[in-house]
C-alpha cells in the first residue's frame, strides 16, 4: 500500500530551479565546445593557453557559470526527492552542494592561469608556480574532500531519485553517469570525455527539469509517512 504526496509549492518556486537544471549542463557543453586542449603538464598547459587566450577565457567563464547554476539545480533535485527520502536528500544535497562550491573555486582559478601567460611573464617561473599551487597541501585540504563529496553526494541523490520513483530509472542512472564521466574526463584531461559527460547530463537533467516544471507526485511506503520533513528547500 502506498501513499502519494503531491508537490504543492508555487510555480514560481519550482520553475527557476527547473531552468537551472537545463542551463547548467548546457553551459558545460558550450564550455567544452570552445575549450582548448587540456594538458597534465603545467608548462604544456600554459603554452596552449598562450596560443588560445580568448578561448581559454571563454571556456573558464562558461564552465564557472554552469557550475554556479548547478547549485540551484541541486536544490531542484532535492525538491523532487525530499518528501519520499528527506534525510537521504538532505545529506546527499549537502555533500553535492559542498563539492560544487569547491568546483566553482577550481573553475574560477583558471582565470589566474589565464593571466600567467600575459605581460611578458617568465613561462618557466609561472609553470613552477602552477605546479606548487596544484601540489600544495593546503589546496589538497579543500579540493580532495570536495571531489569526494561531489561524487558521494551525487550517488546519494541518485539513490533518492530511484527510491522515490519521481522519474524513470534511466533518468536517475543518466544523472549519475554524467557526473562520473565528467570526473573521469577532468582526471584524464580529455575535452571529448568531458563534452560527452555534458551531453549525458543534459539529457538526464532536462527530464528532471520537466518533472519539476509540472510538479510531482511522490510515491512512498505508508510506513514513511511519519518521517521527518525537510523544510524550505
């Protein structure tokens, strides 16, 4: 026996989050379409940026904006799942939100890299500085846990999507797959893989946005009726 809870908030509260769900992966895809090659070596990366400074700036701007918009997109997913799985939604959303904030900082730091190749700066010194920053223990204190939180939070929200059945199973799986492929792409410095992840995320998140736009009916076990409700998401 199941009980249904209907999303009753105003349209104005849902639809901006639905728009963010579509805009975030669209901006990620646009960023990868203009991105220069990504390199694992700092010197080689600075050489690429020097050759394509305008493209690097555009790539950084689009990537940053897309990642910023992923924050309200997360809130949109949480709104879909909060009634059926309130605690899992809260924990997953908090972890994914934290990871996304760290990702915004990482994306914005590429503006500094962009400036390292201007004004006659010594390329070898700039490459050495970039290496020191990338390998600094203080930086790892934030970026390491941030990446882990991003992945774990995505997994937990995917579980919440699957268990509440607000969207078809393939949509939930596609959301997680897009995140995992994106992490693989950035780890391997592959523009093609990151672009593929943006396409996967766009397909899944458009379906999530569609469900949020029209409102949802969340099926949950009758025993879960008394579980705590997550307010004001």
